[in-house]
C-alpha cells in the first residue's frame, strides 16, 4: 500500500486509467494500459548517484537501514517494459517487470568495491519519513488473477459489476495461496551480480573509469 504522496498519486492515476479503460470498453480504437515499477537505477530518485558523490567527496555513505531492500531496474528494462505494454496490452492491462532486488548494504558494498575503496566509511542515519523496509509491486490479491508472462506479470482489469453473489455465494470455493511480490521475496542479487549490473549502466561505468584514471 502507498504510504506517501508520490505513491498515492501514482495509485490514483492507475485507478483513473483503469476506470477509463472500463468505460470505453474492449472494442474501442484506443487501448489504455499502465506499467508499474520502482525507482530506475541512476535516475533522479535513485540513491546510486548520491552514494557515488559521497565516495568521490570522501564523505561517509549515508544509509538509512542496511537491510532495506529495493528493486534494481536499469533504464533499458523500464523502456522495454513500456514497449512490451505497447505490443501486448489489452484494455485496462497493467504490466509489471519481475525485476531483481538487493539489500542496501550489498549495494553499498558493490559500489565500494567498484571504486576500489572497500574500507570507505558508512554512516547509518536511521529511517526517513514514509520510508519502507521493502517495496511492493503487486499484492497477493492482484496476483490471484494475474497472468504470468515469464519476465512480466499482466494484471488484468477487474470487470466485475456490483452483483457479488456470482463471485461469493455462487462462485468457486477453491482458494489459492498467493504472496505479495516485493523486494524482500524477489530474486536477490549478491555483490558480484550487483557489480555486474552497475557496470552495465553507462553512467556508472563512466564514473568508475574517470575515478580510476584520476587516482595515482
């Protein structure tokens, strides 16, 4: 569940888009679809540029909670997700990429090793306002009716009307055990895998190359 204004506003826009999709129907000339993902690596909302600036400045790396997990999604994967939605969307679909994740502690270790400063200081500063231990991309309820497309989940439009007898007293009694899809139970990358992923980002590769060239 969203716990801050950014998350709430994004959730509200999803609801508005799905409401519009339901209103125009499956036979409309326009298909309305959404995508959902966390922060893109090295984007404005990413901690990676901050950590690199702190390493370069000789300042302690400021970590709120080392065991916090976050999805690791490079820009190319977010673009691929949008393109996948363009190619495969049905009316009201919402697509999620099955991105891997890591702890903040392992992300920091990977950056320190890439920059050749394994002993660089880390300062644990405590939780910020409205900060989560992990981020959730899909709830168990959403996944109960989702379609698994391999690298992606398709969350389908809920087209039920307000006559719930067909789904409760007259529906199937079988239940399924689903879990939320979040950064604690997603694929967890270890430090070598995080380093490989980081060095696949042109911005990080350029930062590391410049840093190595400038050092004696």
